[in-house]
C-alpha cells in the first residue's frame, strides 16, 4: 500500500558527495536512480541535492512510480 507523500519526504536517504577532478562536486542519492546534482562547493551540492530529492519523490508519487525505501540497516520505516 502506498504511503502519503509526506511519509517519503520524511525518510532519510543516504547521499554520496564526490569531489570532481576538474573542480566542483557531484551529489547523488544511490537509492533514487537519477537523483543527482552538481555544485561548486560540497555544501552547495548537498543543498541542491535536497531540492532534487524532493522533486524526485514528488514526481514519482504523482506518476504512481515505485518509490524505493532508503537502504539503511535498522531504520524505522
């Protein structure tokens, strides 16, 4: 059964931050395919990733796509 959108928005999805050799940073959420962004600083990339996460979840919810749960051992879901 699908949970309300707010349920998914409250979940903590682990993020990966990668310093790029040419400068800047790439931030992504491995559990949400295609949820990726870039920024000039690590902080900027992570802030933008939060916006990308919200948009990813809202879009998936709107279209009835499956929303994967975070891959965190022991997290209450």
